[in-house]
């Protein structure tokens, strides 16, 4: 298994180039890239090379902002939130002249900006996980993050100190039948491995079902209709011990990136299967070509030049 980076490498490289460059060597920047359903835009105008803007588009931004509050992103990015650029949902305005001079602080700032998608989609996770540690109980009974057209992430916070579990439910869909089969096998194996492996005893419990879990059924006002390409529901139960001890940010990163982690490995498995099929077919063709019988009625020539048929 391969763990994906929490941030976007292209965004990090573009921001780092601007942050670490000296004022006299700054240039205009125009970088566009995507990341599992989200779109980034990093730009610096030629007339203002010291002003760097990092913008993000994701289809669920309005839903997330409505649930966490309009001031949430201004609190986690103080002094950076600007009016969003056209066709984007969130824009950070960075004045390069006001950044700290320390190189390590600049690197930490770059990593933070590169994780913009995680901070947006994982906002409900951060609120609920902080409540597990020492914060007040969240005001909402459930947070819904419709990160894809037919897929949603539901975050159900702990409702009492006795119940110290945050339940995260993903609805998973894949259009391709091959990808659906691989995803089902992958999700079933994750659930089985969690039950059987001793070294995973303290890991969050994982449940894969075709029916909506009880945590969703017990809530009102949730649309649980599934699409034709529906694969199943995946439930993660996050306890307090999973986020305490300085593991809060890592827990948010891993849970928010679960869907990207799944699709990455499904596509990698599909590519590996295709590669092995092509390699096996090539080997079979070589065997068949060597097995071709020699033509019996072929015309031959003697050493003197006369023709004869075998």
C-alpha cells in the first residue's frame, strides 16, 4: 500500500519557488493543476510579483462553508483569505514581503498552503476531532460533504462524553464494472485485515456494507438513495486515542484522503492487471508463432539451380 502525500506536489513547488526567491528575482506565475476532483490555480501578476494568489475550486465548498461557518477559513488562514477569483471558490492572497525570513518557517508555510484541499474537505473532521479532545460538542448532528456527484462523506460527531467515537461514512461509487469489482475486493480485504491482524487492534474500526449503517439510518433528513454504479458504504469509527498525542492533523489527513487513497489503488491495480495481461498475451503469441508447421508444398532449388517441390 502507498500512502499519498497530504498536499499537492505541484502547488507546493510553485509556492516554494516564490517564497524562497529573492525580491529582485521574482517572476510572474501561472500554474493550474487538479487533485482528485479539485482544481488549483497559483498565480502572481507581472505588475505585482510580490503578491501570490492560491485559489481552489471544489464542488462541495459551499456546502462545507454553510456547515462550518463563513468565518472558519478566516480563522485557520488569518489575514490570507481574499475575494475568490472567477470560477474558483476560495482564494488566499499571500504578500511575499511579509513572510518570515526563517527558512524552516517558510517550508512549514508552503506545506500548509499545499494542503488547502485537505483543510476545506476536512473542515468537519477537524471540528469533530477537536471536540473529542477538549472542545464543546458540535452543534450539528451530522456534517455532509458531497465531494463527488454521487458520493458523500458524512461525519457524525460524538454526542456525549460516554460515547467518544466520531463515525465517518463514505458512499463509494465507480462507473467502470472492473473498477467496481476491484473496489469491492479491496474494501472487503481492509475489513477482514482489521479483524484478523493483531498489529491493527488499536486502529479505527472499518465496516463495509451495502446497506446504510445504523448511524445514518437513525438520523432524519439524510438522502440515502444510491446511484446505479454504487459500490457500498464504508464506515470508520475514530476514537479519542486516534487523535490525541499530537496525531490530530495526521488523523484529519488520512480520513479526508481515504477516497483518494482508494481510487489510487484501484487504478493502480487495474493498470497492473492490464500490464500482466499484455505480457502474458505477448508470451502466448511467441509460443504460437514458434509452433507454426513448415509448409510442405514449398518450392525449393537444388545447388545447380533446378526447381523441385517437396
